[in-house]
């Protein structure tokens, strides 16, 4: 019981600290208000990283990533994909709204593009910007590359890597890192093979790192899938990739 109370207190304290280091930035997609978060480094001219959160919307994993990226010398901006008033209340609602953006990928690409503009407005050097995303956000990272958005590279972290095979493969100039958990039941061998085919046909600069003994949300400390060793490796791989393309 005491352990549970201490854990809750620690998580609440962590969330408060994260909130103090991130500033809300409101912007719009037409009439839809969006509320992103930017790091305090936004007052400087630095390389930028857009963080695309998982399918429940902006969460502590995205916030923690942004804060850690700031420590590495980046301006980080967390995108609001769903918009104010559209935060899903339960798993069914999450599946519905995330499914909408996966199917309507051009709408997803537009929300990402709008967030990229906010990242630039907050000081990011325009030709030194990357996108990282978790889960649903990992899908968004790949859509950034597929949509030829103006970014140097993308990192898809346990993202859904498959796409509608009715969509034609096109040229991909964005550098790509896919961090794939070996035991992710949401990724089939066919998805994997199709992604490799897509990257090769697009003549992309790509790499896929597969993490052993790791299920879908292996990087999230709050998830039962969390694999501390592999999560640390994945983060180090992310930082190494970002350093190569942005610095």
C-alpha cells in the first residue's frame, strides 16, 4: 500500500515537473483549435525535433522525450493531432479517432505539417528538423517521409509500419529510422516486408532496428510491456540518429 502511494506521488511529481518545463502553444487547422507543447529552449535558434505522441494524445512519454531532447540541445515541439475537445475517453474512442487519421493519411500529414510550422516559429532552424513518434505517432513519422514533408529525418518508435497497398510507393528523400519491437503483435511479417520494399523502391536512406524480447509499448515505463534495457538502447539509437542528421 505504501509502495503504491509512493509510486503515485512520484508520478504526480514527475508530471508537475514536466508541465513546468513545457509551454502550451495554441494554433489552428481551420476552425479546429490545436494545443501543442514546446520546450523552454524555444527562445534560441537550435535544431528542432517534432514529437508525435501515441494514440491517446499528448502523454507523459511524449513530454519526457521533449524534455530529454531539450537537454541534448534541441527545441522540441509536441504536436496536437486530435485537437481541443477531441481527446478520446476510452479505448474504443482512441481506436476510432486514430483509425480515422491512419485511413485519411493526408489529414494526418496536414496536422503534422501545421505542427512543423509551429516548431519553426518557436526558433527551430528550418533545415535542421526531424520527427520522432511513438505508436500512432510512429505511423505519423513514416507519413512525414511519405508525404515529403520538409524534415531531414524521421524516427518511428514501435509505430504501425503498414500502409494501404493501394497507395503507390514513391521517392523518399527523408532519412528513416524504424525502431521495431520483435514481439509486436500489431506488426506482421507482411507489413515488415512491404515497408522494406517501399523504402527500397523509394531509394530511401533507411534502417530498421529490431529489439529482442520486446512487445508493442516497450519504451513506456507506465506500460506492462516496458523493457528497460531495450528502451534505453532505443533512446540512444534515436539520439545517435538525430545527432548525425541535425548537428
